[in-house]
C-alpha cells in the first residue's frame, strides 16, 4: 500500500500559499459560469495537500490560478508573500519557471523532442546553467525517476508510465518550491500509478516541497496527503 511519511518538522513554519476570497468566472456576463466562489485557504511550506472533489468542483481551476496559468476574477493569491495578481505576464512566466513545477494528466510532452530535451526545456527557458551542465542535470533528473536508459527516446517510443516519469523529471528539474499535480495518475494502471506516486512523495519529502495534488480518488488523497481539502461547486466544504 502506498503511504506517505509525516513531513519533517520545519524549523519555523511559514506560509507557502495564501488564498483569500478567490473567485473565477468563465463565460459571458449573460451566462456566467462560477468555477470558484470566494474561497480562502492557507498552506504551510512543505505541506502535502490533496484537493478532492468530483469533476467540475473547481479543483483544476484553483490549481491553474496558483500556478499562474490564469488570473482570478476577484480575490488574491499570495505565494511566498508575493501577490500573483500584481504580476505582469513576464513576471508570471518567471514565477512559473522559478517557483512552480507542474504535472498534468495529459503529460504535455513535446513530441519532436527526446526525453532529455523535454526535461532540459524548463532550464533553457529559465536561463539556468550552461548547455553542458543542463544536459547533466536533465540526465540526473531522468535517472532519479528510473529513465536513465531512455533519455534519447521520443514520446512516441515511450509507454504511458514513461511519459509521466519524463513529465515528473521536467517538473522537478528546476527544484521548485511548489509542485502542482493535476490527476497525475489518471491515465495509468494501478501498479504504474503507485510507482508514480511513490516517486512524487519521495521527492517532496526529501526536498521539503509543498505539494498540491488534484484528485477525485479519496483513497489516493488519504495515502498521499497530510491535509485534504474537499471541494464542491467551486467552494471548500467541511
């Protein structure tokens, strides 16, 4: 059974993410769709948090707002004390590269690039390390997820589980403070899903990374997170 060890005690607790009165409305003024309806929460650095709820409950919308992929209709999001709504598009792009790692159910690998080239991309965009050092860092990240022997393979040559391992290596290579995982095992069989979650939990516990895990699987939430936030109809429920 997949289990998560208790997080190591922090020398001084600090808030990683603060959300206040957050709302997100899609659609037109005549036909609005309220994806989030004034939610508030605070998450400490290093916590493992599961966002649990059915499809359409607002989980992925909240994750995208924390990741700076979208802007709220109203309310505020502070990450490490910085207000995301005040950032320019360029500042948000830098924030995503420097602070956040993202793992998606659909993997989102670039088909024309090899595994190592996909993992190198965040370092290239962030301007980190000279090329020869980037390659070494990408190789190490792939070795950590058990794909050191597949670094020159393109996505078409990889299985679903291998796709997700590359996606994990890519998300972690810049050593983000916050890891956002949106149904990261949704397309995988149960055995592969267990391996993937063990990789994620091992990394976040070793590095003190704050984890947001979106899932509709209550058992996975219990096994992976130390805090579960239930969502329904764009709101947090008890």
